[in-house]
């Protein structure tokens, strides 16, 4: 066989190719677009099967193999695929995003270039109260009249900070210093390249209902508009085994097992495992109990306490 006959064909994802370079809007002035990618579903299958060794019988079809990998946390074949995005995101949201340190990042430099003039604005009905149960989360929306006032103040602050920045630039202040009082709502841009294994970890955390709404909006778009088109078999397995699944701890399994016998045994097991007080009453700090009850509800089991 000649060398030309033995060439490999680059794996492609036609559904992602259709939207490559297209800007998908997020929030009021943000966006995400796929710039490039390497690999597809078939690349993961190829990487997984090469480890079997030459001559090993292929006993699984591609979908079954990918589902096996996701189900059993065999992650190295997923690292053979990479996705490069161009994102425009508010700086406060970007602070959370950049904590995922497994990506290669090149961010827009306000030391070299003028700062982006756009900043994220909040509609009057989008202001959220502080959660009473979660120190880093949001609660119910604030009253409309309060939101009107907050949005007006926000617009004034953004306009004033931009004027101050532009005045400093006009006076010859260095860009690296002129930027220091810009609000965290100011948009930044970056190229963000990450392998599929770590991208799924990002999506699992940031698509969660516990994630901040703003970054959840970006993560949801990346997952449903880009990853789903790029690696549909992986996306299906990811949704089934990770995004819409949950784990049970040893103590939670003990309670579920007891509840399968009777409500009374379930209550007793919950106290024995520390979810309830020894007398069966609810504890003052009850985050683990709340999580258990949420899992029971998803299983269709009513908590008998």
C-alpha cells in the first residue's frame, strides 16, 4: 500500500461546522462562538479502542462504547478532543470562569488596548435578593420599585466610570492605570481552548441550578448549541449519566434502603446517620438533610419526618 493510500482523514462534525464562527448572544451584550475544534465522537472511539491492542475484537458499537466511558469515568479518550471558543463576558462572570484552570486562555488586554466600552446592565425585574440558605447564592427577585431605582443607579455608575476612564486616557494616563476604576460589569473578551473531558466538568458545574445565573447562561449555551452539535453521542451520555444524574453517599444509601422497608425504619436510619437529631427532630443546620430530601423527591420518595 502506498503512503498516499494510508492517509488519515480528519474527523469532522458537520453540525458544528454549520455554525462555526457564528456569534451566539448571551446576556445583553455578550456572546460565544466556536472558532475551531479537533476531533469528534469517532475520535473518542478511536482513542479508546487503540488501547485494546491490535487484533482485539470490537464488541461495542460507538454509542455503547462512549456511554460506557462516561458511565465509568474513563476520561482520557475525551482528552483527545478540543474546542476553541471566542467569548465576550462580564468581568465578574469571567472571574468564576477563569477558575477552571485546565484551559488555554488568551484574554483581551486593557494594558495594550482600550477597554471595551460595553458593560452588562441589569433590567429592573432582574435584581435578585441574597439567599437566606446559601451565602454565595441568590434568592427571590426584588420588588419592582426597588429594581427601577437600582437599574437607574447602575446606569449612572456605568456612564460615570466610562467618562472617568476616557478622561484619563485623554490626559495621557497609562492604559494599565486608567482602567483601575472600571466596574466588574465591564465586558472582556478571550479565546478559551479546552479538551472535552475538562469542558464537561465545566458544564457540569456551571449548568447546575446552584451556579450563578449569568455564568449558567453561558454554560447552557455552550452545551446545548455547541457541544451537542460537536459530539452528540458524548452529549447524550453526559446528560444521562452526569448532568441529570446524582450520586448517593454511603449514609444516603443507608436511609434509602431503610425507607424501602418502612417509613419508621427510614426515620430511624436518618437519625442514626446524622441527618436528624437523635430524637428524630430536624437539626438547626440542615444542609445535608435538605440535599437528601431533594434526592428523595427526585426518586419519588416522600421523606417521612
